[in-house]
C-alpha cells in the first residue's frame, strides 16, 4: 500500500509554473472560489468583522472579565478571532515559518521519505487530505506531525533542514502553552459551566498536530483551492501564516470572508470538539484556503484536541430540558478512522455524532 501511495502522489509544487492545472484539481462550479476576494493587495472589510483580542488583558484581574466576554462574543457569533500580545516572541513565529519554507524547498526525494497515505502515521508528507480517495485534490503540499509532548515526538521529525527540530519545537511548545490559556478562557466563557478548570489536565496532555501548508502559485486560481471547505476536528486551531488566503463562511448568510493578517497576530479557529463540548452553543468554523496566481503562501496550523482516544461529549452543565444533549461522544482517533475511509467533501465526522431532534 505504501509503495502504491507514493507512486500515485504528485506534489503540487511540481506542477507550479504550468499554464493549466490538471483535471483532478478542478472543483465543481458551485465549490469554486470568488477570485475577487483573493486579492492580496486590497484591504479587507473582514478586519472589522473578526474580533481582535488582547490576551495580555486576560492575566489582569481588573480586565479578565471583559476579555472573557470578548471571547464569548467571538465564539458565539463567528467561531474565529485573532489574538495579539499573546506572549509568543515574533522571532519564534518567524523562525518556524522560515524553517518550514526550507523544508518545502528541499529536493523532492528528501521530502518523499515522509510521503504516506496513512492518516495515522506520526509524520506525513502529502498533498490532499486523502490522496487515495479524494475526487478533487487540494492545491498544496503539507507536512504533518504530532508535537505534544515534544519529548515523545520530536525524534520522528525531519533532520533536514538543519535546525528544523529545534525551531519547530520552540514554536510548538509556545503555541501549546497558548492554547491551554485560550481553552481555559473558552470554557470559562460558556455560561452555565460551574467548574471551568475540570478539563485542564486533558487540555494540557492533549494531542497537538502541526500542519505545515505550502500553497504554490496557481495558474487558474478560480478553479481550485488550497484546502476545500471544512471544519477541524479538535478543540481549536491556531494559525501562523505569511500571507492572507484564509477564508471563513458566515453560516447565517452563506458568504465567504477573507481573513486579513495582523503583524504579530495569530488566528484562532474553533473546532468540532468545542462545538460538541458546548452542546452546540459554539459552532466549529467552516473555512477554506484560496490560492493565488502570482504568489506562494505558507502557513502553520497547530490543531489541538483532547488526547487522541479521549471520548468527547457535551459538558453536562450545559444539558437540560431546554437544551437536550445534541451529540454522541467521539474521539480524535475515530475522526482519523473516518477520514481514512472517506473522501474530502463526503460526510463530516461530526455529522455522524449529531443526535436528531
């Protein structure tokens, strides 16, 4: 199986510079992006839509309550916000992006050492979510690997380029610490939860999947996407990126909004596990990645979840006669089994957990 997977896997980077994209990357008409929203040079109205939260205020007893209210509003209305003054040095963020770019610029045979179609592999280089089953491929290359705890996983990471393990390790530890702070704030923001710290141990010991995404320039950006519309099955995803290109859907209107970059800021996206834990009060974010005709783009997504085999269900404090239990329990491990057996664009794993009313 591994040999077949590698032989059928074509890096999107190897297709860069062509006049047209292969048929397997072309989306059905209704799923194609609006390239008018994919202009890196234009200012985006979404700056006023997406809340920007100053995390330094979370540590001050005088401003903590106000900041929790800002988190509550962002989670309740959109499922996405940006954070500034988050305590992570900009040099750590920039070093992680720089060394990630160096990895993607390695010779193909070096990167192909990590090529795999098995979503359970601890380190995996690929292109689409499941390039064995997907009907339409993503216009990207990725490297995925686990990161928490660092001592358990970093020896499996690439040794080349030199410094990769050290620089990605510093970033991974810093972003994991940040998500423990953020998840505590998200749970505290859920009105009705009596004990905001009851999941602290699971959050600290939870899974952390680092996803390095490289989106090559694309000759036909109106026909393809770097990542098709999806939600992340985790508690939250924290995104560090070099250029705009992320879009999220406003489910009330069905419209897509581009996410502008803020110097030194990080983007926080709610995942399916938070939707489940909140019993549907907070929704996971539907998002996608667009591509550009002239520029390449790089991002690092740190996807956090409770421990891989930990079953996640609604917080019982949020279940009552007016709000009956809305989800069955599920785990990140079962999610991986689901995407292994299904194509991108098929039934979402969270939809299999929803209890009909």
